[in-house]
C-alpha cells in the first residue's frame, strides 16, 4: 500500500472534523523530519509506506511518547517496526480529528 494512496484519507478525516490539510502536514513533518517540499515529493512519487519511513530525514524521538489504542492494538506494544511507525501516524491523525491541540499532539 502506498503512503500516497492513504494520505488523502488522513486529510479527509481531519477536514471532516474541522481540521486542516496543513495540520495533517504539520503532524507528518513533525513525525518524520520531512520538509513540506520533501513530503509533497514523496506523495507525487507514490512511495509505499516502507520507503516513506525509510527515507524519512529524522524520525522524531518523541514518537516513543505516543501511547494508546489504534485498530484495537496498543501502539506502544507493536513489535514490527514499520507497522509501529504507520500506527504512530494513524494515532496522531486520530488525535487531530478528535480535537486535540497541536501542542498535545506534539507531546510538548
């Protein structure tokens, strides 16, 4: 599955709850270290999740503070590294859609 095919769903989920594409992008750049331009390039290239995370400039060290359940599984307990990164991102987008402030989402 490509990151580019899932990305519009992240944006739609956020926008349905009154949040913005910019906030989604802020979350993704915070998590991965991509610049906005680099993020857009990855989307245009239609990279898969494995490539998207493998090429991330600097995964945020604070992502280990992301806790909770997504799809019935605790994100902190996921052992497969790629799946854990995907679920971290899913969890952050869920928090955005549920109305959390960006400060809380960024674990500040």
